[in-house]
C-alpha cells in the first residue's frame, strides 16, 4: 500500500514501498487563493473580468499579507509541520503492519497535485486512498481539490483504471475528538480559575451561499464537531461555557456567521474576562493561527476587556491524532475500488465513499461553478449594510477594470497586472 498527502497550500510527503499493496493515500489541506474563482464571483456578463479582479484584489492585499507573515517570522511553518505529520503517519501505519508509500500534492504550490500524481504514476501505483487533512468537508476545500483530481483522472488513461477511495471527513472520529479534548483540557489548567474560562471555537469561514445554495455540509459538520468535543469534555467533568464563530472572511460578501472578531467584542461587552481560543478547523500552525488568532484576535480581545487570553495549539503531530488518521486509512482499505452500500452507511460507520466521482456526486452532484456568495445585482432594502458597501466597492472596481480594458491604460497596466489587454 502507498499513501500520498495533498495540500491546498503547503505539502508534506512520505515515500516508502509496500508489500502486498500498491496503494497511496492522498492528504489534502486548504489555502485561500484569490486567483481562484470560488470565493469572489462576478455575474456571467462580467465573468471575463474575474481573473483581473482577483489579481487586483491580491495586489491590494499583498502589503497586509506581507506584514502578517513578517509578524510570525517571515514565513509560515505549515510545510515543515505537514512534513513532520506525514513522517509520523508513515511510522504509525508501519507500526500497525501497513507499510505505506505517501505522496503530497497541493493546489497552489509545490509539489502541485499534478506533480504528486506524476510521481504516483512513475512509481507504478495502482491503488489510492485520498485522505484530506480537513476534519470537516467543504466544497471550497476538500471539494475543490477533489474536483481537480476528478479532472486529472478523466484525462489520463493510466489513472482511469486506478482503484481508489476517499475519506471525505473525519471530524467525528473518536481519536480526533479525544485529541482535541486533551489539548483543551491541558490549556484550561494554565488559567487561575479554569471553570470561568469561555471556550472559544474559531473555525475557518466559507461563503454563506455555499451552505444555503450549494448544500455545503461544512456548517453542520462543524457544529456537530464542536458538540462532540464538548460531550467528551463533559465526561471529564469540564462544563465550561463555549461558543463557535468563523474567521478569515475575504471580500465584500456574506460568510458564515457569527464572525470571530464580532463575537470577541460581544463577549467582552458581556463581561467575559477569560477566553480560550480553539482553532477548530486547523490541524497545523500557519498564518491564520499564528498571526490572525495569536496577534489580531488577542489584541482585539484585550481591547474588548478580556483580561486573560489563551490559545489551544493546532494538533500538529499529537500522537492520538496521528494514530487515528492511520486507523482511518486502514479502515478505508476494503473500499479501495469498491462503493459502500450507501452514503448513509458510509457516514454512520465512519468509512469513506467509493471514489472521487461518487463523493462529488454526493456533495456536489452538478459540478457546476460555485454560486456567488451573494446575489450581487439583486437590489432591495433587505440586505445588510456590509453587502451594500460591498456592492458599491464591486461596482467601482468593475468601472475601473472596464476603463482599463477599453483604454489599455491605467495603474493595472503600469503594474503589469493586465499586460494582455494593453
């Protein structure tokens, strides 16, 4: 058997030969990349401006991003941590008598998914287990990566015949839940009065339309995940109050609420003095934990009247977590090249669906372009002020882009963002 790790942003890789099996496992992670068209979408009439708009916003956000990375030492440790996770997963699988070859492929950085697949082909792999490193499934994270895999598989004669299976999400697994509870329990002990600490789960957000229009299960899985962790803590007689909010929203659109920053301010107004932040959707430290949570949200909490701040570390190479991932891979092996009796059976028994196509059929059946996070051109008095401000900003950007395209002049051409339209 072989295992490959694939990441939306930064990679890890494991490569070991296997006796008896020839099956890789592909682990995926997430990165926000404005060059994609999944987050900020334009009406069909203006779709040709999608990429220039993404580039324009990326240019505007670059100084803030650079400042953020500078505040955590100049770069993200995600790649290094993921490499370590991969190595620990390999060791755990071998210890469980499952020698595995593991590859990493990422969406927007080396090694790209395509590069990982090429190496898999060179090594003669014929069986594949796809294991996303996202505990909860979302169309914008696991789904986006699976769409890419689906397109690669369909276009390659070698891959068409490759037997594979996918572990869609694993937030409800006992080992993962216990590992999260262990970390929370440990951090609570650092407070003078642990029982008075509010446990603050902060998850990466997704556009609201993904859930309401596309049927993304992310919100439901996230809420269930938090409930399971709190149930585990209650078994340990830890009954602290808790809340869930969503961070890292991008652009003038509606994302899942409540927002992390607004919730922190609200908790301060309500007199909360001790807060323990839990990055619930992240398994590795990176810019969104080290800078967004540890710097921005901590400063906001102090300004809001919260006196004591703590933060649970990401799981990293926590052994209970790694061992549970290895168990998830082992449990998936009977489904390599076979479909579970039903999607319901697969989810209830914590086993994966049968293939990339079958998984996407369950969550993303039409494979159409993801809907716009808000209906940009639907006028009325029912939308929030944030949405109205977003519409005004989007309209202004569109006007500037149209002028750039029609005249061939402007600051975007000067910056080299739109050389093709000159």
